[in-house]
């Protein structure tokens, strides 16, 4: 299978924060942002694999900054690394200043999707070749994140998580 670059799977979702999507402090409800990021990740995973892709895991979400009612929110999602059938999707969330148009980073998240056939069975996906410095950094760290996710899910023996263990030695 021919390798692809992360930019080939780029998905950009821009949307407003409406009153029905906020918490009592008038900031975007966390679950609403999770759903939007899941949608962006799903499109990204399908663009990379050209297959049906399902959410296997939400590996990391940091709600660093509240996103106020009325904000214009842009989610950018790319495949940061692919393995056999799974793909790590890295998401950056931006808020746009209404007056200046300047963007500032609000959140980051990492999801894992798995490409499947029509019966839901995992199928192989194309490898990734990172191009930019940031893409290379995210690619390099993705294996230990996968190992951590599998260990926490009880699907990998911690003794076999060599990349992860190397962090602590
Ligand atoms: C995700 C799913 C397809 C994996 O199927 P499976 O039979 O466990 O298949 P495998 O064990 O071979 O795993 C397939 C891949 O997923 C990866 N994977 C599975 N669970 C994972 C987890 N928690 N974190 C990271 N990767 C995971 C495996 O490492 C493997 O990756 P690889 O092929 O790149 O090496 C299956 O569990 C599933 O269908 N889950 C439900 C998905 C869904 O409905 N999502 C929406 C939730 S509402």
C-alpha cells in the first residue's frame, strides 16, 4: 500500500457555539466538543484509509481554555501515525477572535480510529510519512501513546510496552 502524508487526511471543521451547546457558565459543553472532534476524526480516518473507520479510543483530551458562547471554533484533524489497522488522529482546536480574526489555540485531543470492512473486521491501512517538524514529533510519540492506551484497556502487558517503559528509564 502506498504511503500517504498527514496533510492528505486533513479535515477542517468550522462552526459556531450556540446557546443549546453551552454549560451554565455559557461556555461550550465538553461533550459537544468531544462529539465535534469525533466527527472530524472520523472523516480524517476515512480520508486516510478510504474505508469505514470506527472510534477505538479517546486517548487524550485537554480542555485547557473555556470556549464562550458565540465563538467561531475550528477543529483541524490529521492522521499523525498509522499502524496496521489503527490510526492515531491528532486534533488542534482554535478559537477565532470576532474583531481581529486572529486565531488562538483552545484545546488539543488525540483519538484512535480503526479501519474496518463491511462486517466490522479490522483491515490494513496505508503507512504515514510525516513531512513537517510537528508531524514528525507527533509521529515519533504515537507508538508510546498507542502502548499506553492498550495497557490501560487491558489489551497489552505493561512488560511488552517497550517504547512506553523507555520514558521512565
Ligand atoms: C475497534 C475495534 C474494531 C477493534 O477490534 P478488535 O477485534 O479488538 O481488533 P484488534 O484487537 O485486532 O485491534 C485492531 C486495532 O485496534 C487497536 N486498538 C484496539 N483497542 C485499542 C485501544 N484501546 N487503544 C488503541 N488502539 C486500540 C489494536 O492495537 C489494533 O491496531 P493495529 O491493527 O494497528 O495493530 C472493535 O473493538 C470495535 O468495533 N469497537 C467498537 C467501535 C465503535 O463502535 N466505536 C464507536 C463507539 S460508540
